C-alpha cells in the first residue's frame, strides 16, 4: 500500500491472513515526497524567473492562489509525462498574478516586459519539477520490495491518496514495476479509499494481526565503567556508565499484544524509588544510551522497600494503537503502568 499524500508518502507491506486479518511483512517507511513538494519546485522556478526578492514580497494569499488556481489546475493535475501530447503552457502574469509585477526589477523586469509578462513552461521544465519527487517515491517502493523475505513476492500494489491521481506518477510507477508486481491498482477515488480504510480500522482494530517494529526498544541501566571495553566519553563522574538493556529489536515481527519482559534490581541498597527509562533507537544492537540517535521514549517510576529481594519485573507490550509499559515490585506485587504512542519512522 502506497499512500501518496500532500506532505508525505507512506508505505506498508501486508499479507491477508485467514479471517481477513492483516500481517505486516516489512518495516513501514515513508518520506517527505508528497505533491506539495512539486508546488515548491514550481515556486523555485518562478523565483528564478521573476527574482527571489519579488516572490518574497508577494502577499501569501496571492501566492497561494497562483499555485492553487494556475499551477495545480493547469499544470500539475493534467501533466501526463507524454511529450507527444504536451503543449507549452503560458503563465500570463497580468492575468494570473498582476500584484507580482510591481515587485519585479532589474534584468528580470526587462526580460518579462519584452515577453509581455508571459512565462512559458515547456515539457522539460515541468518534467523537472516532478522527477525528483517521483524518483523518491519509486525508491521507497523498491526498498519495500527488497525488504520482503526471499520466499515472498508482492502480488498487488495499491496507490491511494490525492497524489496518486497524477497521470505522470501512475505512468512512472507502471513503467518501473509492472514486470515485478502482477497487479498495480489505482482506486477511482483514492482519497475516499484512504478515509474508508481509516474508518474500517477504527471499527475493527482486531483486523491487524502483527506489525514489524520500526525501532529497537530497551531500558537504561547503570553499570560499573570498564576501562577496557567502554567508551571513555560515556563515563560518568561516579565512575559508572549507562548501558542499554535490550528488550525488542527493530525489524522484529510481533503479534498484537506481544509482551517482552526483563527483570531489574535497584542500583544501591538504600534506594526507595526506581526510575525505569525506556529508550528507542534505529540501531539493532545498541550498547549505551548515550549513543547517537538514542531517544528517551518515557519514564516509569516504581516504589521500593528496603529488603534483600527487591527485583522489579518490567514488561513492554505492543498493542494495536499504543505501547504499554508495566513494572511490578516482585516483593509487594504492586504494579505500575504507563502507555506510549508508536513513534513515526523519523
């Protein structure tokens, strides 16, 4: 499934199981390559033509109308990528955006006055606005296909979201993947398809059987610094070091409500409160919480009693919509809970 929106394009690979439940096959991915980035390419071209300063002085409302009424309707939506059926498009500033003319100066003004305030957009100019964005989408699709287990092949690909209506995007995707994917489908009303899917999921969340973790999860634990094996830069003033105690690894396929468990002991004998800090990272085998890319997901605190047996049982459960962290004092059976939302891939 390739959801092509205005800002982002998001991909997920799933197989249909018995009972029409969905199993995620690969780590879902996405990038900032939605249709609004083509609008930005148009504005970059326009800035080079009329001057960046002129474009910056234009009122935001006038700029938005120019993009929406001229570029989207006349250029972006109809563009097919077929040079044989293309005719050069003219942007008449006197008609489409007369308020911009007063800000144009220098050589740009002289050139446009001689051109009667008409800017031509030829085939290659428009194609260059699309290609960097569509190239990113094709790269994302290819990554998903390469991440599939060897025994599996993608049998169908569905493009949804507003940007999937672009004739040029459809053309490029078909040219690139038609030989690898038997069915490449574009719903007649792609934006409605996305909304219907979201509603169906909300009404029946049990449809999701499993997911593939986007992050590696673990807990920060304090240990003695080992001068032979630990990085000196991570050494703390008390000659300790904070290590990453791994719970679940990025790329692992987990069933809904799968629980990962570990047992921890307090750092010192007089400790009356334990703070379990949950971290996430894109690395699959991290060792320290001070590594680059490490993020604190949240903290769960638990009360302790002064006793020789003060083991804490910590569990991380991956539910349908959220992650549940549970800590249990093994001596008193007191249990503490907190929940976290699933983080995006960025």
